[in-house]
C-alpha cells in the first residue's frame, strides 16, 4: 500500500481529517477534495505542508473537475456527504443530492480515470432503520431506513455494487455507528455542550432520554477501514463498525455535564414523537454486530462511554 496515490473526498471533515493524517503516516500520497461546506482547513493544519499532501477545494458534484484530480489515483476513500440526519424532514432533497448523486459523481469520475478501481465508502447504521435484531448483523433484512439520510446512503451502497459489477471496481462499505472524537462538529454531544453554554442550569433533551445507541471512536473507525482495505479481497463487501456496547441519551447528558464541570443541571425532556425519539428519522435503539470486522483482526479500543467522555471533554474545551 505504501506509496500509492489515493483520493479522500471530505478529507477536511471530522472523520476525513483523521483518515488523511493516518494515510500520510502510512506513506501514501494523498489528494484531498473538500468543498469546505462543513470541513475546516484547520483540521488539516498539521499535514498541509506534508510533501505527500495535495488539497483541492472542490464540490464533488462537479464531475468533470473531479476527474482532473483522479490522475494516478488508485484508491478513493469517499467520505464527503451531508451527515445531518435531522434535516431530512424539512429538506427532502439535500441527502439525495449530497449523498446519492455525489456518490454517483465520484463513481463516474473513477470510471473514466482508468486507474482508480478501489473505493472505500462511509455508510451508516441508519440504513437498518428500526432493526428488529440487535446487535444487528450486516445480513439483516429487509433494510427499511426511516430517514432520508439512511435511504440516500443505502442507495449509494447499491450504486457501489452496480458500478463494481459493470466496471470491475473493488468496493468496501462501512456502516458506522455514531462516530465521535476530537474535531466532531455535529450530533448530540456537540448540541448538549452548546446548549449548556447558553444555559448551564437546564438542559433540553430531545426525546425521552432512553434512546440507546453505540458510539465508536474516530480512531477506531479509521483503523477499521484500513484493516479491511488490507485484508478483504471480495469484490464488494460491507462491514459494521461500532463499539461492543451502547449508551443512552440521559447518560450522555450526565457525561457532558461532568465534562463541563457543572452541577445541579435540570434535564428537561422534549418529546417530539409519541414513542420518545429525538426527531422524526431518529433510530431509537442501535447496536451493531461487529463480528465480521473483528474476524479480520480489528477491535474497538474505546467503549461507548469512553468515546463519549473523550469527545465531551474535547468539545467542552473549545472556545
Ligand atoms: N460522524 C458519524 O457519526 C458518522 C456515522 C456514520 C457515517 N458517517 C459518514 O462518514 C462521513 C464523514 O462524516 P463526518 O462526521 O466526518 O462529517 P463532516 O461533515 O465532518 O465531513 C464531511 C465532509 O465532506 C465535505 N463535503 C460535503 N459535501 C461535499 C461536496 N459536495 N463536495 C466536497 N466536499 C463535501 C464537508 O465539507 C466535510 O468536510 C460521511 O459520509 C458520513 O455520512 C459519519
């Protein structure tokens, strides 16, 4: 793998920037494309001057321009997406455009590049919807996502499969649980810290607080991708990536309160749906069966609570 030229879409984002750092450490030549809609150049500060690093500000929907950056690229790590599950009810187009059509654009650029034949894609546990089997294995069916985010990622997974069949691509799909860690800029921990900054006496919790999910540290996510890239030779394959346990939203609120050094905070629950979800499209219970990626030698190094705590301390330390 050393010396290979690779492309990371969304490389200035939360997970992408950690992946870029790791790829450079492992001796790859890394081209990054990111439109900076959510990503930040400061996340790449430590590697911007690296001789094997090449950053381009680009919207990946611009297929013709994207093709120009595919020169010499052998492997594409496709992370660019809109990851905000919550906005799917008010904006029914954004996930179709940013996640599904954008993935098609990446696949088209690969097709015409002649050289890029491997793609690693960050999908999500949201493709399972309200799964009736927990921990949920990759073989769980039928897949009925309950959010446009999950639906768009499932559609993108299907496109990876069909492009692989037509054009001989090697596709690895990663269904991440909630990925957290330094540089996180969205999700429940981030929201709680910001709400508590505005009002340190009371925290509004969306849903009934019993929503329970698996949280996985970003370093474990990156390692899982690189382990699978090295050890999986099936033409198209899919891996769940999560920690082995889960944590509920009330406990997350407690951890955030502790991390901010606050005491006596009142929790106020806002029931948005009859069954206590935080918003329409929010999967209430999620834990993934990780045995498939573990069979390749990967193990999570953080529990859900440890990953949440480290993230809460990080977000709380930001100005
Ligand atoms: N964070 C999680 O819990 C989680 C869980 C499951 C899957 N994922 C997936 O992992 C990937 C990375 O997520 P993240 O949490 O780092 O989010 P993020 O928002 O920090 O990163 C996404 C990056 O993509 C860029 N981007 C978005 N649209 C673009 C476009 N059209 N062209 C170029 N760049 C574009 C953004 O600027 C950002 O830097 C996403 O595909 C997301 O769906 C994340």
